[in-house]
């Protein structure tokens, strides 16, 4: 039972990034510099190759995984996802016991991404998935929904938010050079955030089942 | 030499980073600490936080270090590297908002003249449109 969530989470996150690396690179070739999939895969491969991470309580595991991404990714997604995970990990000691702790982690993580990217929601970035997901978690918790309902809401919120990035104009990162030509494409960072959110939901669902 | 601000160039390309420092060295000689970082941890195009940290260390000066970067990831990875420095050094390293080649040359010229970190950064940033 010890740190079971960490193990599920690492497996699910590594699996989804490996499975979708080519797709992420394809999305990034359309509006960025075409390295998002390969960079994310390098980072998550490095996490998979650090078996110690799976043995840690979630907070420590996220911090270690975040630092691994920072050191291994080699693109802008390294410091962005690295800051997200490190801030989430610092927000909780050990394993989160309740939904409001997960909420606190997400709040800290989103703040770290905003600071690192000097960005906010509405600029066609990963924040356009993370921020609505954070709001959905907050409202699901305040309505005291069951874990299963909360997970379903989070998945739906992430999917809808990802689709909305298609209509947005990029004002941050390489895609901003394209101006209006960035409209009509899904943001690759938003897609990787949506994939990782689904992986996190899979992991929590796995723990709930076990 | 360590009474001059150090200059670090961070590019997605090893060749661009090295070439920029070669140009700077030809113009200002070895009067200031110079270092560069280019390429991702796998040797391809990109940037590498560990390598940036090593470059800052190599160009370290008590007067500080000014970093010139090319594109997005080079900036965010440089900022990440600064945050990973010992606390007493973080304040003495800045990322300049300037074109990488021209900025490095102008910053190095100011640094060679004995300018402060703020003066070096301001000289490089004069090149950027406001």
C-alpha cells in the first residue's frame, strides 16, 4: 500500500507520453519548433529510468520527477513541467490524504507555471488546460462530489479545455511568431497537459479500485 | 580578470553558442570571463540546465554574470539554472533581453570596460525594441 499512488502515477504518465510522443511532435511542428514529443519522451524516459521515484511518497516523488524533467528535457517544457511538478510536490508532505490537499498542490503548481512562463490562461499554452482543471477540481470538491464523479468532471474539463485552445491565438512561445496562423491548431503543451491529467485520473482510479 | 562581469551565451545550437563566443573573444580578447552552452542533454538542438549551470560556474565573477539567450527554452532554462544556484549567487546572474550575437558583443564590450552588471545588461538591452 505504501506510496501506491506514486507507482500508478509514474506508470500512467510515462506510458501516455511514450504513446503520444509522435503526435505531440506533430502538433508542435505545426505551430512550434517540433520538439515537444521528443523532449517530453526524453524527460519521462529519464523518470522511468529512476526507479527510486516510485518508492517515494507522492510529494517527494513529484519533486524528484520535476527536477529530472528540468535536467533532461532540454526544451521550454523542461522548466515548465519541472516547475509544475516541483511546486506540486512541495505543497504536500508525504501522500495527499484528501481532495483539498490535491487542490492545494494544483494551485501551487499552476502558480509556478505562470511564474516560469510569465504567462496566464488565454495565451494558448498548457495553462489553458491546467487552469480550467483546477477550477473544476475546486467546484467538484465544494459540491462534495464522489471521487468517481470528480474524476469524470476533471477528464471532461480537460478535454473541453484542450479543444478550446484550437481557436486561440498564441501570444507566448514560438507559436506567437505565427500570430493569426496559430489559430486552428491545438496547442501541443495543452495536449500534453491533458494527457497527463488523464494519466493522473487513471492512477487515482487505479488506487480506488485496489 | 575576475574584476570584470562574466558573459555566458546560451543557444539551442552548440555551433551558434560557440560561434558567438568566438566572435566576442576576437573583439574583446580574454579580458573577461566567457563561457557558452548550446544543445540539449542528448546532443541535439535545445538547451540543457546542467550545462548552463556549468557555463555560469566557468564564467563566474564576483561582479556577476550576464547571460545572452536565443529563443524561448534558452531563456526559461537559463532562469531555471539561476534558481538552482546557491542563494548568494542568484542575485548576481541576469538574463539580458537582447539579440544573442549583437547583445553578447555589446555586453562584453561594456564588461571589458569595467562596467557593473547593471550597466552590462543595460548596454545589451539598448539593442531591443521598446
